[in-house]
C-alpha cells in the first residue's frame, strides 16, 4: 500500500510538472505551479519527509503564486503604457 | 490493507487528479475553482495519511494547509479573476463538497482518536477548513 | 541561430542528458533499500543529543555551518531583490484605491490572521520535536500578515507593517545565528558547537542550541519574506513607472 | 519500481529544462526553472527512502523505529525556502528587464541587443 501511494503521488507530480511547463501564460501557469507545490508536498509526505512537505506547502501554496502574479501585473501595466 | 491509506489514495486519484486537469486547462475561473478544491481535498489527504501511518506528528501538515490553502486561493481570486466575468463554472459545487467531505473525514478520525488533545486539534482543523471553504467560495463567486 | 537549429541542439542535449540519467539511475542503490550509512549515524547522534526531530538536529547541530551558508544565500537574494526593485528617480507613486471587499471575506481574514500567526509560531517553536522549524514557520508567519492584503485590502496591510522594523528583523535573525555560533567558540568548543545543556528528550527545552537557532532562522525568514513581498507589492500596486529606461537608452 | 522515482525526478528535470529553453516569456521561464529545481528534491528524498521506514521524528514514535534518511531531508528542506527567495530575485530581474526594454520575450530582447 505504501508503494502504491508513492507511485500515485509521483505520477501526480510528474503530470503537474509537465502541465506547468506547457501552460505558456505565466498567470495561468501560476495556478498549475501551485498545484505542483501541493503535489510535491504529498509526495514528500508519502516518502516520509513531513519536514520537507511543510516547507514546500509554506512556499508553494501562497507565497510563490503571489510573487508571480504581482510580477505579471507589474509587467503588463508597463506594457499597456508602452502601447498607448 | 490500511483503509485510511486506501482513502487517501482514492482522494488523490479521484479528487486531486481531476483538479489538476481542470487547473491546467480552460479559463481563469475554472482554474481557480480547481485550485481551491485541490487545497481542501489535500487537507483531508494529510489527515488520512497521518492516521494511516499512525503518526500524529503528520497532522501538522493538515493544520498548515487548512490556513495556507485558502490564503493561496484568495491570492488567485484577488489577482487573477476578472471581476465582471460572473460565476466561474463549478463554483457552486465548492460549498457542498466541503460541507460533506470535511465532517465525513474528521468525525471518523475523531472517533478513532478518542477524547484528548489530538481530537481538539482535529476539530480545529475541521473548523478552519469549513471557514476557509466558505470564505474562498465567497471570494471566487464574487466574480 | 535559427529557431530550427536551436530546437535541434536542445533535442540533442535533452536526449544525451536523458541517456546519462538512465545509466546513472540503473547503477544507483535501488529505491527503498536498507543501506543508509549517513542516515543511521545522523539519527544516532541526534538521539544522543536528545533532539527528537533528527532533521532539525542535522540542520542546526550537525551541519549548522552549512545552514549558515544557506541563510546567507537567503539574505543575499533578499538584498538583491530590494536593490533591484527600489523606486527609480523618474517613477511616481500613486496610493492604490481600496477595492470593495465582501464582509464575509473581511471577517474570515480577521479570524484567519491570528490563527495563521499562531500556527506559524507553533511550527517554529516545535522545530526540535515535531516536523517544522524556522524555515517552514517563518514562511507561515509572513503569509499570515499578508492575509490582510489578500482578504482585506492593501492600506490595511500597510498600517500594521512598519517595513523598517522587518528589515532590522532580517538582519537581527542572521546576526543572531552568527553570534550563537560564536557562543560555541567562547565556551571553549568549535564554532556553532552545541554547547547548551541538551535537556530532556522530547520536551520543548531539549536539543541545546537547536531551538535557539530555529528561532533565529524563523525571525530571519519571516522578516525576509515580508520585505520581499513589500517590494513586489509596491512595484505592482503603487509605482506608475517612469518614462526613463527605454527612452533614455535610445 | 526500483528506479521509478529516479525516473520521475529525471523527467521533471528534463521537462523543466525544455520549458526553460523554449519559453517566450521570462516570467514563464522562471516558473520552469522552479519546476526543474523541484526535480532535485524528488531525487534526494527518493535516495533517502527506506522501505517500511517512517519519518525520522521521534516525538510520537519510539527511537528504535526504522526510519528514513534525515540527511537528505535536511538538504531539501532548507533549499525549498532558499529557492523561493532566489525565485524572487529572478522575478525582480524580470521586472527590471521589462522596465528597461518594454518586453519579456527573450527573443525580442536578443534582437534589441544585437
């Protein structure tokens, strides 16, 4: 059973990583990256590393998406002004 | 065969898998709803794993997701969702799923754990999750 | 280089790397094996020093100097970000207008903020016992403060966030780690040696210097993340952007 | 099963590098870099796993329990948080690039320069 969970969690992580790369719009990629972070946290936990899982949760669930979305907003604002 | 780990595997395949699909395709609204659903289910997965491995220390992960998961969804609701685009598809399922799945997971865990500090922690996680679910649904549907 | 040539080079590189990976993976000790010489010794050392969470013991006791290096990377990248995202001379700021926030969301934010803060501090304080520690808890604490921005509004966050204080906190956290290391030297032992009494196994005061170093790291990480996000928030929400840059360069 | 987790780590790394090399947006490229970075965590933890082992945290389990390797966990743990601040530094560079050149497409940047 433990092995089944490891395989499932790793497959989820691999799928999320692929999806994160294939989503070319950074704002939408941020959503997939957040799911990748959650998937990694599960994978770390089934690999019996709850410490690393906690670390990943803290960073991946809110912090990284917030930074990416703020960057996207800043960059778009700059571009919109340039076109005017 | 450990039923708790079995439940976690089932949630992983049946809950988080489809959430990933929805989060990786379609419009912004659908993605944010999927992300919200994923964090709520993930919290339950961690609770089931903690029980399944027989390690109460793992409950801390569920505790952290219960507060940071909604925070993440609120980030997306604030910076990604278009205010005038209306109700995102699937948003009306959020509250029923949270309202059913959370007690369905937390109450059996409380019964198995028995009275004590661990049970109080489980109840706190359940309440945080319910409050977070309601608040994020409100934010996502504000649309 | 044309796009097609570039893709060809990329494909060749990826395939070669994949081949190297496969060769290496087939030769590695198999997944889930029982042979972990370093792990077994680290666990033994940690139990001898009465630290229940051996991962914290490795980070802050056995490899404390290495963690100082990691912390310095963190400190340096925060410094770099602050320098890169400072307000340029030709940029104007504009106070962002507070948007309408549903009352239910505002109430959730006000309840979740103290709860998240408490959970973050709990994670830092229990680093030597259960999963957690300064790195994880610091991020949770910093996220808690930003619930004010994401659930209430930006001016509310600005009111409770004296930024200078967090910049000091970042430096104090880093300095506290260095000073705790010097304490080892003063006690007649090595730099960052665990010189405090180890205490009773599985209690809050166990582990000697581990909880103190955890607290120092927690302070630094929390302050660092607050400072980082503050820069991004100012850039995205306040600064209008000057006309310099491109035009001047051209 | 004996090499599957390693293969997953390899796949994540390669797919991240592919995204990095073909990216048309610097913010997307930073996201791809963080994907490639997560491959190292998966690989490290897979190396440290012991079948039937539990987490090397003895707050709720006897010290005689069979546990997985804590050294690799310590390596991954600090790098997750430090990696996030490095991501922030890269995003700050992207913001500066966009300010100076008005674009975040690496190909257009190349044309500007040369």
